[in-house]
C-alpha cells in the first residue's frame, strides 16, 4: 500500500495532465456585419473605425453594378446580408416584395442629422424602411481630350461622330429609358404608349452609335475605353480626382435625374442591430464628411456642409448647384407599369 504522500503526488499529476489536455478557453468570436454595396461606395478607413468602435468585423463579399442585380440577389432569399444600399428607383419593389426589414428609429440617435429634403420622398415617405445615404445626378460624362465640344444634350448619344463610337449607356433600365424620355420632351415617369414609343425610337438611334452598356463608368473613363457615357456624378468626380483635367460632366439641357441611395436592412438579416449601429455611425456628420470627401458623392446629411473641404463642398459635380437641381427629375413608383419600361430597355439592348 502506497504512502499517503505518494498517493497525493499521483493524484496531482493526473490532475495536471488533465488540465494540460483540456482545450484552451477561447474568446467569443466577434460579430460579423455582412454588407453588399456599390463599388467604391464606402471608404475602407470608415469601415475599419466602425469595426474598432463596435468590436466587430465587416465583410463585403459582393458588390453590384445595378439595382436590378441587387434585386435579383435579394430575391434569392439566401443572401445572409445585414445591410444593402439600393436606390429610390428600386426601393418600392423591395418593400412590396417583403425583402427588407423595418427601420427601428430608436436605434438611430444620429437620425437628427438627416436632411429633411430627402426624408419625405415618394419611395418611402415615412422612412419606415430606409435611411437616405447619398444623393446625386445622372448626366453625361466625357473625356475632354477626345470630345472637343462639351455635350449639352442627351442627343449626343445618337451621333457616332461625337465619341467615335466609344460611347456607353448605363445598365439601369429606368435611367436609360428616362434619359430617352427626356430627350423626346416627356417626363421620366411617363408610361403611356406614345412617350414609351418615342423613347424606344430614340434608344434605337442611340444603340447604333454606342459601344455598349456599363455599370463601371469610372473605370471606363480612366482606361479611356469610354469617351462619352451616361454616368452617375460621383463616379465622374472620383475619376476627376484621380486624373485631373481629363473629364467633363453635365446635366443635359433637357433635364437629368435626381437619385437617392438608401441604407436598408434585408429581410432576415442575422445582425440587424449591428446594421442599425453602422447606419447611425455613418449619420454622424464627422463620419459623413469623411465619406463624402472620399467617395465624391453628396451625403444626405444636413449638417455635413461645414465639415467638408471647400474643394468637395463647392464642387458642382458633387453637390449640384441650385440652377442644375431645377432641371432634375425624381422618380415615382411605377408599380406594375415598371415592366413597360424594362421591356423597352431589354428589347433595345438586345438589338
């Protein structure tokens, strides 16, 4: 029979081995915010600062180049996204199809900084489903070294001599058809037979003179592939920053489009609370100013102006002046009539 001391030593040795063999305690994994957003639309340093503040990780596994692409993805029901940034043009469809969660305003103390001009919009008048993020215009962009006379009309797309065939239209059906409607003297929300027939006629003329359709307007400008293209103002402003003096942008005399992009929480978001925290983070005027300065888009924030550098605040391409804004048209929800518009676009694009 072993001595008590010897037995105690053996017991302690067994306990020590057991402790060594036990798996080490690990800290709980940081929560993950999965976001889908347009390309070049959220600065990396803003994301990094939010990760530190919230103790989380932000993943952007997928960027989209059109609202139609985003709609198709969210309709797939298996996205797992916590945050998306659709435009007003597609927002009513997302709401009607039950693809987004309601916004909990109680989780957004910085909502007081939102610009009321963009809060009461037709797509979501009560702000129940979305929070405005950015706003801007759709117009005409060109390379000043290739297009010698600044285009002032949508009709420029019908003339192959303007850009030597190196012209592009956007991949957004509503934007493209609306430009053709404006070119023929109609409103962007006209869906009667005559206006749409006129728009189709205009687009057929444009289709013969352009090279194609794109959602990557900035890249097409920078590489020189596009000499003339339909574009979002912020993409052009980004290109202007990278290659100063090479590009022009204008809202045509017939009028342009005022758009608003919004934060939304997709249906079934795994981390809806974290998504709200990110939205609130971006609503902080200091953060909004950093975003606007970086992405060269106007923020829908009434208190951001004084915090912006003059070269951003006073840039007419980024923050459209009043005389330009008078020529801008805002979309209305077309409901089932939206198919008439997409059919025109699809038919012409296939030609």
